[in-house]
């Protein structure tokens, strides 16, 4: 079969995913291109919930990208750190790659509200106030994020926003804030489903476009309801800078793959790349899998002092492009083999009739990982051209039926698979 006609069939398949008038994406599964994808394709990459729940506030058409203070600085933040970070995002080129949100986490505010009941930036660490910081960040073409809590205190015992939603949202909007991370501590035992919508409504009422990031740690299965509330929702407890934490969180987040889509994303927490607790291979895996899972890409290291190795990972444009792909379907774990299932294949559909495929070695030594077309929902006769996103090269010769590679311990190789034609015998 000639290449052109395969592309036409693929186009017809992808045309079956129609975009509604309000920008909401409605999945239609049939007909799909049977010469490329097998019947199992739509069950492997189940998108039955894709696009049906998402908020439509115009934000998060692709996962948010930026930086957050918590993973590296915890409470040791001040306005100088935030400004220098904004400077560094620009000077390193990370901003140009899409990392535009500069998000201040917990500890920016004073321990008590003022006499009028308003939140006050800590005068010692943020003496110029948040508006000045927002102006500074905006002048660099970046956006400013802030943090509060759907409870009476934040996790570090600053005032929370429950019962102050209107006041606090108006204050954030008046400062020029673009993003709110809304945490879950000191929540009075009230269900997240009751505590998170009032802040959505308060943010909407300000008239300012503010990204709403829910952080209820996955306690009430937010993938099932938070799409109508926010632009992303944490699916797990906090990440820490270790292999055990990162792999556990990846698996927990994977469960909710069918619920992500443009407008609302599963959030397996922020990146630890560059913080020192994992090997470079492990960080490469962390970044690859977060990108493939359409996770928010929020850098969590000190970008003012970023090393070349860290930049090579979080600055990999080809991997970022997987995360920001316009189709917006969360990739997932599609096959495991070996001891404890440590040889893993993760994959997902991409725009342009392509697939992203990651071979992730979670075993304790180097291993060969092979992916058969059947686990990708590809017809076994398909010829596939393959690009390696970490080596930045096209592999010579197309693959048919399967593809394997020797993967270093804990490393993750990442490829784009482009079906090019069915082999002669299948035509
Ligand atoms: C919680 C959140 C973290 C961070 C801290 C700040 O643990 O899940 O991401 O915001 O609070 O105190």
C-alpha cells in the first residue's frame, strides 16, 4: 500500500475525534483505520471519559508548564528567590521551551490575616508584596502562581481560604495572579467535593483568568469529579526525591489515564529532576513518564543553579512536545514482563497518526525490553519508522511486528512510532 493512502486512512480515523462547538473534544471510536490499528487499539487507549468532564475556562488545553518553589525551597522562600528564578527561566531558555508559570507555594503569607480579614504577604520575606512580584514576572513574559488551602490553615499553618473564598480570590486577582494551587490541610473533615467548587466560583467571579490547580492528594478520587472544578488535580500524596516515591506515584496516576484531556489533567505532583536524590537515568525516566502521562511539567529544582545534565533532561524539546501534543491523550502502561513486571512498556496516541512509546527498565540491572505491535494496538504487518527522543535520531530502517532495545538500569528510552505502511503480505 502506498504511503499516501495510508495517511488518508489515518486521517479518516483521527477525523472521528470531533471537536465540539465549545472546544470540547468528544471521542468517537469507530471507524478507525483497520489497516494500521487493530480492534484492541481503542480499548488499550481507552478515552471513553476523554473530554467529557473538563472545565471550559479556556486554560490547560495542554498540561501546564513552569516552576514551583516547594520541592527545593520548602518554606525558605522570599521575593528575591522568586525574581531570580524568573530571571533564570528566561536566561536558561526554559521559558522559551514553555516553562512559563512561576508558582509560589506555601509560606508566602503572614501567620494571621489583617484587621480587615485579608491575607497579608509575610513582610520579612515578601516586603514589596505580591503585586510587585506579579508585575516583575509579567514584564518577563511569565505568569505568577500562588498557593492557598481549602481549609482553615495551609499545611505550614498559614491562614487557609475556606469561608474566605471570595475575598481571597479577589485579592489574588487584584495582585495579577494567574494560577492558584489549592491544598487540602486542616480541612475540618469536610469532603473535597464541597470545599473545592466555592474557590472555582470565586475565581470565575473575579473576571480574571486564573488557572485552578486542585491539590487534594487523590483522597476522594478527583479524576471522577474534579474536571468540572479545576484544570488539574493531584492524584497522589506528595512526591519525594527518590526512585521509590517516583515509581509508586507513576503507577497510581496511571490508573486515571482515561479521565485526562484538554482542559483538565491528572497531576502526579511536581518534578524532582535536578534535586539530587535520583540518578540521571532515574530522572530521565521521571521526566519521560511525566511527559507521556500528560502530567503538569512543574520544575522543582533551583533553576538559578541548574546543571547541564539537568537542563538536558527538562530542556529536551522533543520530550516536551510529547507532553504538549495537541491530541491530549494520557499515555499509559501497556505491557510488563520480567520479575515483578519490571520491564515495562508505556505508550500513548499522538496527533499526526503517531504513537509515543517508552521502554522503562525498572529492574535492578540492564534489560532488553521488547514491544510487540499487539500491545500498542497496531496491526502486526505495519511498518513503523522510529525516532529516539533522547538520542535525537531516527533509527535506520523501519520496524515490523516488534521492536526491542537494551535499556540501562532504571533508564527509560522514549520513541515516536510513525506507522508508514502495511507490509506487502498484508495488502
Ligand atoms: C502539601 C502539598 C505539597 C506542598 C505542601 C506545602 O503537602 O501536597 O505539594 O504544597 O503541602 O506545605
